[in-house]
């Protein structure tokens, strides 16, 4: 892991500010798959599911209820307990997050908002090396708390653990398909998979490219890329700091892992902790550190947080007193014992978070991603009469005479 300072560190941060989602290489192939599924529905979906998702001739794309229930029944008690506890914490956090309907009165006008759930959502749970039960919890539970009626889960080669978690959550629609083909099916619908209003959840570059391609036809949460971790500390525990860096770096060789400090002593201690003793030098974490990782030596606290906010990381760990200095981050972890893995699994906040600088304009997945906030107004005659000159004046300024006339017909003396 490189140690950088001065102009070299500044240049490194500049490069990270301009990092993109790196979809150019896969977007043409993803486009072909999306268009094929859009036109040919199940025929194309089945073709790609067999080619890319390992679907064999004995399997249906839709997972039957009995298979999910059997997976739950066979799940070890320890896993069942962990899933229940994590789900409880995530659900409680979502309940606290949920926006509320309200009504207020101003100048005799009744104003307010309704909160209505989306009708349907698609939750993407990655397959690959690990059974990501946590991603299932993080995408499905906020949708349930929001009140979404139809929740459709897609995942290539779903493990028994993921199916067990789906059974625990009461999922009725689970499809063993992934990649760009799954995103296209959710966005446009096929004979097997009905279309949805919104698609959420992380995935590989093909999944992300497909989400980008369908975004004008179906809402998406965000374009999530490789994991990112930034830690800013002057007096932190080097063993804890290195453990969080390694933990996030094991997700992907493209993980961005950055430690920022004003203390050369702490930087040296963290470097020593990160030595690959006891780890394979060719591990995913080691690849991440070599490719994108760095320790940055700042000259001041102000410079340290300027760098951190410009990077706008997915995860950031800081000291409590510095919370007001964080402006751009997907999720914030405070102090030595707020391990980032706690947020990945069970503390409550969502782990589906913005990457590639997306934290400049949004936070992580939440209940608000699954609802519509609809404004409501009721204007009685007396209030409209008082407001009429303002409305008419603005309408005529814009040259929209019919707008002005719609007020005059109600208030002839305006």
C-alpha cells in the first residue's frame, strides 16, 4: 500500500475525483443482451440464463416456494438466528427512516403530503464467489417496510443460504437469473418475470451497465461500482484501521482502500499491520491495495477532510468530534468499535451505497427509495381570492394567459 503526501497525494485525490464507473468496455455487450431480452422475452432470457447463469434443463427460472422453505428448514440454527437478528435491526432502522404523511394550514390553504409505496420493485442479489444473504436483507426489508406489494428477487445460482433468507422474509417471487438479462427482464417484463417500477441492488459491471441502459424506462437506485473505504484518523488503533481496510478490500480487486492521517507514526503503524503476514500476497485484498490503495499524509485536519469529501467514499470511518466535517459519504462509522462490517451486516443502516463519487449527491439505499411523496393542496375561495393577484401576475409575465384565466373564472374581481 503506497504512502503519499504533498503534491503526489493531491494528484492522487484529483484522479479519484474524476473516477468513473468504467462501463465503456462492457456497455456494448450489455446493450445487445438488454435489447435481445426486450424483444424476445423468455426465449432470450432462457438462452442467457443457460449460457451465463448455469441454469440446467431440469431447472425453472422461477424458484418454487417449497425449495425456499426447504432451504430455511435445512439452514443451521446459528444462521437462522443471525438472519433473524440482522433482519430485526434493519427493519427497525427502516421504520425510523420512513417518511411520514402530514398536513399543515397556511393562510387558510391546507397543504400536505401523501406517502405511497411503489407498486413493484426488483431486488438484485449478486451470485459469484459469496452467498450474499446480507444484500437480500438490505434490498428486500426496506421495500417491505415501505409497503411495496410485489417484490421480485433475481439472483444467478442462488445458494441455499440466500434461499433460506428469502423464505424467512416471505419472498413469493424469486428468479434464478442474473446479469444484464435479469435487469432487462425486470425493466421490460417477459412471460415469466413481470416488469417492475424500480430496480435496486448492486452487481457486476454488466449489471451496472444494464441498469444504466434501462434507467429511462425503469427507475433504478444507483450505479454501484467496486467497494470503497476511507478512514480518517490521527490517534486510532492501527490494528482496527488495518482490519477495516482489509475487510472491505476483500470484496473485489478493484476496491478503493484509503487511509488519511496527519500522523506519520500512525501511518507507519498501519503500514506494518497491513503487511501480508499470514495472508496470501496474491489475495484479493493485496491486489486491491496494490491497484488502488494508498495512505495519504495530510498537513492538517482541514486538508484531510478536504481530501475525504472530494473522494466522496462509499464508507468512511472517523473520530466522533469530526462528524460535522463529513459532507460526502455513503455511510459514516464513528470511533474504534464501529467496525464497517457491522454496517455490512447487522447494525441496521443499509449497505447498498453510492460509489464512484455518487455520495456527492445521494446517500445509501433507504425506505425513501421505495415510496413516492405526493404533495396535496386544498385552496378555499377566500384564500384563492387573496392569492389571485400573485398567480395572475406571474402567469401573465410568462405569457400563459389560460393559466391566468383559470383563476379569473373563479375570482371575477381579481
